[in-house]
C-alpha cells in the first residue's frame, strides 16, 4: 500500500479504530487479520498491540475495552455459579485481574490465562456455608470475594492474590492479627446496569493490603472492605486502597456473599 493510500484509508477509518477490541483478539487472529494492515494503525497502538502479544504481563498505554455484552465466548466461559454476579460481571472482574496484576511476580500465584480471562469457581456462599469461610477457603490460592449489600443494588468485592490462612489454635506468643503485604490486590464495586460506572480501587499501602484474623471474614486494608465476622457488621472505608468503593462509610449487612477461587 503506497503512502498516499495509507493516509487516505487511515483518515476514513480513524473514528472506528478506538472501538475495536484489539486486545481481545487471539494471537492467531492477530497475525492473520491485524498484522497485514498494521500500517493503518498509529505508532502507539501498533506498539501496544505488538508488545501485548509478545510480552507476558505487558500493560498497554491505550485503554483496553471490556468484552461486549452478550458475546457467546463470555457466556460459555463465565456460566458462573453465583447468586451475586452474572457472566459479564465475572468477565469484568477477571479482566481487572489481568490489567492490575503482574504475572510471575513473587506474590502473584495465578498464571495468566489466554484471551485475558481467568476462571472463577465458587468455593463458599455465606447463606449456604455459614461460618465456615476459613475452613472452606483457606489455602486455596488467589480468590475473589464478592457480596450484595442488603436492601440496595450495591455489589462490592475484592481480589486477594494470596491464599487465605488456615488458623488453628493460636500460639499465645504470636499476634492474633496478621498483616499481609501485596501490591496485587484490589477492591471494586459493580453497577448492575452499566459497566462503565464500575469502580476498581488498587491497593496503595501494600503493607496494609490484607488483614488476617482467626474470626474475621475477608478483610481488605484497614477496613477499605471488611466483610465482617459473626459479631461485627461489614463496612467499606477508604484507607489502604486508592479509591472509596462506597459513598457511605457506615456499617451495613450483606444480603449474601461468596468467595471464588481464581484459576486458568
């Protein structure tokens, strides 16, 4: 394609380029369908796409659009067993894991999945399993905890790249609270109608990312998202994470909440 033709075609399609989900295209299709026309892409976009497919963990500078709602692939991969989230929300969560974590880093235990997604497998549902969170979810690798606030449409959750600990009878000489440091965790809130209104909040105080306590449910930051325990109601108050995921910092109750293992 001569230079004049490239300029003309690029001008015609320039308004459509930002709406193409380049980063959801498989490597095989990328080679067949994108590489022959790479002259039509901007240098920045071409660089991002090329390095995204060549370098594991590369984070593009160009915004990565989410998968379109209703795609058959999403429905197939994310026929998620949940009373809280649907397939599109599960896909959004796993894409954030890809975007906000660095595979192969020492504290990141989950290998990257092809096509930008991980699988979420239900481990625990509070209405079904009661106070057995620690018994069921301990030592199961990376997990996503997500819950629906009672009497509202709020869905709140968090990603823990580390395995929750299995507490036995505590050693009197050891502290009963353990702070877990990681740069890979994040918390989020989901809008039931519009994914563009979802909030994702990465950890900013790594040393205060996760709290482990024998009697506590999932605990992110210094109360940034606390799932509660048998005697204390949950709350979400900005402290160790970048953004508040709830405008109301007062305590609330869950309609229900779940924990999923994260795997390929």
